[in-house]
């Protein structure tokens, strides 16, 4: 395996993102780029100011090094976020095999291609962790100058990098074992389900450790503090050397045979009902319900809902938020159907309504087993108000995820478009939340503003569908 080839593939991925995602559609508009930059800076600045004030330890007992304690708690947050990012990328990247076909003609080995994507995932994870932690880093530096910088490096970057590679090693071993016993078709599903179990175990472990915190002295013992304890006992240089050794050992994942190849079966073999009319809506329902990756995501959601029921953490219906991720790909999944309608009396508004209702109906129907299971376990008791609120939230998430799928269509099943689109929507949502907090309106005015915002989202989505039709007809001509 040549490191030069892996490095060149990294450049190829970044070039693909730059030219095929960040330079097309709405992202090529300078005004939009400027807005995203301003929103990001404002969000980070406001969060930093809040954390700076929060880190004021004048009212805290002298027995506690408050900033040191907060950094230790940040180590726990990093572990949780690393795990969540890893599981999320596994779900989003279910179809990355088709994207990797663009590298099939290159003079590289299968292992080099797969290893390059693992490293690229790692870089994306570190970028997201940095964005999550940047406000904490700046606030601590402003409070203490650069005294805690080495500790922050150990807590955030060493912990995140080691955690992600360890998770990737476990994932590679699971997939390798399943491939050995000829279960490669379900390897991705089994791997994700395994990590959801690990996430549940991690939650229980962290909650137990938090309950044992000595708030008088700030003592907190947890395995996520590994690099923090090393730094406290041996200093930054020794900690860095141990980190390098651990990373070198974990990079064995690059040599574990794996299979990221493209799946041949995109759909389940379900016979079409003989009396079903071939309308756009019915075709969308069939497309959503037969796609293998959608079924995989649904199974994961069912598994997560059972975990939530057993652990009694949240309403199990919250697991259906995973199913709404299909909205990130809904435009490309239904594009072949839409193209046929372009040549007739196509309506972007009608198309958008079909996209939203088909997804929502699919989620309503597939939520029934969770509702029934919850009724059985709770002996008929159900919080109707919470259930209706969750179904309302699911509709709102579908509208947002469909917007991402339209503005950032995942052509050739590339996993980068939905990830970048999701991050941009998160930044905009955080920016809007800060504005609402600053304005301090009543719940009624906030509700009216959110309604106006979602009307704007729907308008932009319909406008995007019209624009995509024009681009297709222009290319076709």
C-alpha cells in the first residue's frame, strides 16, 4: 500500500467537494457564502461570550479548579460526540460504494481506496469536533491565556482521534468477520446496530460516573479522562509520545481487508399491487419503501426505539428521527421518476407536496409498530400530547431534510453533499436560535416567526425544484 496514492485520493475528494458541491447551486453564490460565514462567526462569538462568563470561578469553592473540572467534563462530551458522529456517518455513508466507483479507473489497489476513505472520514470527524469545541477553546484561552492549551489538545484532539480510530477498528473487525462467514450483505446493518448498543452502554456508563462526581473537590473518574490523567502525571511530551504509539497501533485498520464496494441490489423485490395507479405519489411511495438503504435505516430506528424503551431515556418515537435522514437523498432517489414528468405537465409545487407527504406517510405507517410496542409495555398508557408533538417535529424535520436534498443533491450517491448541507442548516438554525434568544419574544411571536421561516423553506424548496428542472432541460438540449 502506497501512502502517495492515499494522499492523492485525499486531494481528489477535496477537489470533488470544491468543484462539484461548493461551486454549484446555491453554494456558488457569493452572498450566500458571506451569509454562512457571518452566521458561523456570530454563533461562535456569542457562544464564546456565554462560556467566558460561565467560566468565572469567583463564586466557586477554592477546593475546586473550576476550569480544569470543565475541561475534564469536555473530555466526556468529546467521547459522546465522537461516537455520535461515527454512527451518523455510518448511516449517511451506507451508499458510499457507488461514489467510490469514480476511483475504479485509477491505478490503485482496493485497500488503498478504502484506507483513503477511512482517513477522509477521520478528517471530517476532527473538523466537526473542532467546530463543536472552538467556543470552549477560545473561552478558556481568554480566561487563562495559553496555560491550558496543551491540556485542551490532549482532551479534544487526542481523545477524539483515538476514539474514532478505535471505533473504526471495531467496525473493520466486525465487517471482516461477517465477510468471512458470508454475511457481507448485512455487514453494514449489523455494524451500525452494534454501535447503537455501544452508544447505549456508553450513556449508562457516563451517567453512573456523573452521579459519582464529588462536587466539593471536583473529583471525577472516568476512562474518557485517559489523556487528561497522563498529562497531569507525566506532562505533554510523554502524553504526545504515548498518543503517537497508540495511533500507530490503531492504524492497523488500514491493513484489515474490508468491502466498501457498491451494492448491486438497490431495491427489495416487492411485487407492485395490480390495482395501483402509477401516479407520481404512488411511485414515490414505492421508491421510498423499496430502497434497501431506507429499509436498513428503518431497522436501525426500530432497534434504537427498543433500546430507548428498555433504558427508559426518551420516548421511543424519537428513534424515527433517523428515518427522516432519507430526506437527504429523496431528490436523487426519485430523480428518475421526475425526469419522465419533465416532458409532460410538470409542477414543482405538486412534486414538492408528493415528496413531503410520501415521506410523512411512510414514517406514520412505519411508526405503528413502535406505538403498539409502547402501548403493550406501558399497559395501554400513552402520552397523547407528547406523541402528537413528536409527529409534528418529524414533519418539520422532513421539510428541512428535503430542503437539504434539493439544494445539495447527492449526485452519484456521493455522501459529501448531505453532510455539508446538514452542517450548513445546523449553522443557520443555531444563528436563528441566537437571534430569537436575543430578541426574547413571547412564545406566540416565536411560533409566528418559525411559521414564516418554514413557509420560506417550502418556497425555496419549490424554487430549487424549478431550477433543477431548468438545468436538466438545458443539459438535455
